[in-house]
């Protein structure tokens, strides 16, 4: 099992707006590729992390599952629109993916 973590930095003062965008994405777009509240969670920086950090963690079986989800995502026009709506509220160049292996 893997955890795919997408991380972004909210611009100063816009963290609540970014969180609302992330929640809406999960309901309207993520659900179309199998990502929902049962396998995804949102995190924000608190102690020892930047308060502007917002992360989405998705539990996946393997890299093939992640690749298939990304392939589906690339074909959803609403995702492209959502990305453009989100852009003014985040720090450019900060979105990144990290993949972690879950140790049993």
C-alpha cells in the first residue's frame, strides 16, 4: 500500500479559500476517479510545519492505480477549470507529489 501526497502552499490570507477549493475538488472531481473521504484526507501545517501548507493524502494500492487515476483526471475538463480557479490563491511553483510506502 502507498500514500500519494499532494502538497501546495496557500498565499497569505487565502488558506480558508484553498481548503474550500480542495474539499469541493474531492466531492466533484476526485470522486470521479475513485478518490473520496474513505481513502483521502486533507492536512494543514500546524507545529513544525508551514501554516500555509495544505496536503491531500490518498491511500492507493500501487503506482499502477495512481497512474490510472492521473490518466482519468487528465480527461476531466472540470479539473482543468478547477486548477485555473485555484491558481490565484496558491504560491506558484509549490505544488508537488510525494509517494510513501506504508510499512506493515
